[in-house]
C-alpha cells in the first residue's frame, strides 16, 4: 500500500513535470488533439504500471518520450485509428482566437512550427525532439531506436526541407 502511494506521488510528479511535453510530442506525431489526449493518458498508465522497469541508463524525459512514440505508433497501427482517420479527415476543432498582438508577435514562430508539422514524420520527429524537447542527438537516437548518424542525417534533411519551405512561402 505504501509503495502504491509512493508510485502515485511519483506519477503525479512526472505528469506535472512532463505531461505537456508528452502531449505535445504525441500531437506532433498524430496531428490530432483528441488522439494526443488519449495517447498521453495511455503513456502515463503504462508508466504507472511499469515504473519498476525504468532503468537509469536513460533520462526520465527520454524514457517518457520513447513510451510516447511507441504508444503513438501502436495507436496509428490500430484499426480504430485507421477508421477514425478515414471518417474524420476534415477536422474542425473550433476556431481558436488569440489577441491580435500575440498573433503578430508569434507569427514567425507559429509559421515555422506549422512547416515542421508538414514535414514527413521521420524529419518532423528529430526536429521536435531536438528543438522543442531539447534532447541531445544521443537521446534522440535512443527515443527513435536509430543510430546517432541516422539522427544527424535526418536533422540535415529536415533543415534542408524547412529552408526550401521557407523560401517557397516567401516567393509564393
């Protein structure tokens, strides 16, 4: 009972510290608000059930983002996901209004993240893990289960694609 209470306390701490990052990463993979919510919930259920399995050879953040990625992949492979995606390809989450000044100040950043979300998944992942989650190349390699060389290559190609997209939006 005491251990369970300790685990619940630790889980609450992890959710507070990393919940937003887990959700953001799930959203960056799926590009669906509701699916990111479901994945985030599932990630923390898995964490609660498997806290004993956490090995100290990775950071907690790397461990959580790895679980998030694997959970998102599982969701995407499921028949339910394919059905929802096909029947819900035109999404409307309601208009999100922001103060005009905020829009002006954040326009460049928002446009860049919009371009990042348009990248193919393998490039989108490395940019988000590096720029948003501030993971090292070694940690990104751990999360994606690839070599550091692969991460560097994907990062290079992602930046090339983003540069072309920026040029196209200026000239378009």
